[in-house]
């Protein structure tokens, strides 16, 4: 039976970073390559998003816009329903993306040369932002138990004791796909509170969680530990809206929020894209059933990859993701260097994100985007088979 998400959408010629700019960023000519490196999906946005956008465009006036009460309530209601989190209007600090918010928070809550900690492997933009804000990177390596990542809390506590000013926490985890348990999330919050470390949490994957797993927000499990906490949430991954550039950063402690508010005013981030607000508001209001259906499709892709690896790729290991549509494949048994692995995969016509970009703990891995029609995923797997047999 054909699913709506089986539809092939030609993204070439739309200024797509993933499809049109492989050569500029990766040195890979387009040809018939299948890009799998950027974490956006290749599905068309649903009509409950596109129709309000069309109506707003037809209106024809695009003056400065502000967030309406309905916008705030759409986000608040979504998080209350899906994640049992009590958000309040005064928590909201809206920015064009998560990384601008994280960079401004690092600048607001620390000084040049201060230590900022990450759990590695982790989203590569964290490293870039720490470097370009002139902070000192501190790495606490995750435990990898046959593809299942856990936090080494003894190591983490030792690092926090050394004077770490800020911890960046990815919940759920990119690239490993873990949905951290309530116990794990609470322990991270407790340690940061104990050692007076600011905690900045990226929770933009919160809605892409597969059956059998439960997402726990830092805003839910540790309400008394929120004095030095900021949490980034967005519809970016949930609804496929990254180019509309809208993130809400939640800061419960209004005293600690003052520094970020000052940054937002200094950089002129106090008005918002009308189209971004409309798309997100409509998505949060109307997207529940659509998301459930989309999650089933993504979970089927997850299973498709797992079955293929188990049957055909004996020197590659894959533990099914608990969250995200980004598969984390362990290719270390192939015995190839990162450069050799990249060359071989590119020759096969698949363009993943190479694991070393997520830190030294990612060497020998690749991250593969599953957010595509199943027929395209099958093409990717067929091509990878040529490399991995």
C-alpha cells in the first residue's frame, strides 16, 4: 500500500543545502549521488502547514511580526500534551535556530577561556560554537556498549569538579539516538546543580521518539534544579521546518534570562518571521495525528535498515535508534581509516556524515539519514552493500 511519504520529491534546484551544495561543502559532484549528510528529511510538508502559509503569502504584506498569544499557547499545549511539561510564556526566548541561542547563552553565562563540556560523540555544531566563542572544550566520553550509549557519570562528575562553567546536553542524543532515561536526565541535572554548572540542553529531537521509549525533558524531571538551565525546543525536526529558522529557548529563572534578553536586543533579534510563526503555530495545533503516522513510517525505515545490516553487512553493526531519523553505523571492523571509508562510500554514491565530525569517539562510524522514502533508503543500502561486503 502506497504511503504519502513514499512520494519522491525532486529537491534539486531549490537551493537545498543537502542536495544542491554537496560539491561546495563536501567536494562531491552531484551526479546520481544520494545525499544523506544533512539532518533534514525529504518529505513534503503537510497541508495544515502549507495552506496557512499560502494564505499569508496571498495577503501580500510582510511587515515586522511579533509572537501572538495563540502562538505561545500552541507550543505550551503541545508540550503539555506530549511531554507533560508545564511551559510558561515568560520562559520563551525565540531565536532563528538553536545554535544562535546556544552561542549567545555561552557568551552570556561564561567568559572567554572558560570550560564548556560535551558528551562525545555529539552533534558537531557544538564543537564549532565552543571554538568560535573562544571557550575551552572539555570532553566527557560516553560509554559505548555494543552500540548502546550510556553516560559515564563518574567521569562526568570528575570533569565538572574541575571548574566547568557550562555543559551542553543533547536530549535525545544526536548522533547515537539514545532517549535518555528519567534517571539519567535527573542525574545530569543534579550534577550540574551540585557543581554550579550552567546546563544548556538541546531538545529539538524530543518529538521523534519511537515506540517503547519515553522522552523526559530536563524541564520536567528537575523542576527544583532549573536555576541555571536553558532548554532549546523547536518544531524543526518534528515537522521538517529547518529553513524557517525558529527555536524557542526556555529559561525558567528570569534573573538568569536577563543576559540572553540583552543579547537578543543587542543583535536585533526581537522581531520574528511571520511565515515561521504561522508554520509552527499551525503545526503545533494540528500535527498530532500526522506526527504519529510519520513516526510509524520512520520506525519502519529504522527496521528496514536494521534488517538489511543484520542480513547483508556482517562487518557493520547497527543498534536501532530509539530516537531521531539519523542512523549511527559502526564501520570499525572494515579496518579503514576515516578518509578511506569516506572515499569508498562516496564512490558508491552515498553521502553520509562521517563519524569523526562528532568527536574522536565517532571515528570509524557514519551517520545515515533515514528521513526519506523507503525506496530511496533501499537505493542507499544497495549502494552501501557494494562497499561493505
